[in-house]
C-alpha cells in the first residue's frame, strides 16, 4: 500500500488496537462467523487470547469496494461480492480458510485472470484464487502491515462471483 492508503487503513481498521473505534457496530461484524460469501465457517484460534478479526465496513472500506468493482467492470470480470477484514495475531489462520473451499469443488487457479484489486491499493500483496469447473471463483489478497510482531496486522480483501 502507498503511504496515504496505509495511513487510511491504519485509521479505518484501527489496526493498532483493532477495537472497532470509528466503525459502526450495527453494520460491521466484530467477530464474523463465516467468510468467502458465507461459504467457509471461521474457527477462531483458542490458544491466543490476543487474536482478533474484524470485518471492515467504514468509509475507506466502502471506497475500496467501489474501486474494486470499477476495476472489475473495466476488465470485464464478474465480481458479485467483496469482504474486507482486518486481523491481528492470526493472519495465517484466516489465510488457511481459502483452502477449506476445496470441499466445495474449488481448486487453485491462475490469479492474473481475476486480478481486480488496484495495484495502488495493495502493492506487494499475496494473492490466491480458487475456482470451480463451472466458472465460480473466490479470490483473496492479503497484506501484512507493521514491522514488529506485537503490532502486526493483516488486511484481507476477499471477493468472488
């Protein structure tokens, strides 16, 4: 992310504390039960009391969703849903959720075909795409924010058709 968007993400997701400050409790989900458009149940780690996950739905997240949708339309790629999450101290656990879609007929696919996240928003991010033989796909871009383990958070942008 560029410096301006990093500042916006840090403020929008409250990544240093992930307390939900500034996010509307009525529209944001502090502890979501499912991800990937409801496909995968989220099992929270039981061993780490400091692990935290919050769905982002503030103004910055809404603008990012609009940017992704516009980029998808410009490329002719169907995107029907977008989820944005901020996670602290259990990024790998959330990252592993995409692998659970294999039980639903998804398999790893080439990311380039489904790349609709503007590069200015997530430079250097890690991307995964899983797709079915019927043309359904789910995609996830993740990026680590913060230098020290104690202040590290991950941002996940998950989308599909």
